C-alpha cells in the first residue's frame, strides 16, 4: 500500500482522529493513518459516492452486499 498517495481529510481535528484517503482510477482507499496504514477500507466509486451522500444527509446506508 505504500504506492498510495494519502491525503488527510480536511475535517480532521488535532490528534489521531483522522481519515486518510487515496484515490486510484478504479477504487477509493480509506485508512486510519497513512504510514503505515493499519486498516484500509477499499471501495468502488459508486459505494464511496453513496457513503458521502448518506453522511451529508445523515441517512442510514443501504445494506452491504457480500460478494
């Protein structure tokens, strides 16, 4: 995962309570810290857009489909 270019969320406050994001052509990666990331959540663009929309609307997310 070191090839990712991590960016810190603009909504982070001081300390360790931050989300870092790395965008690739086909996926979005979210991590608790950039170097080294311990937990990385990888989603597609549609799922990320749905997540952002739900967070902005404070609406519940649709169920996650397992592949």
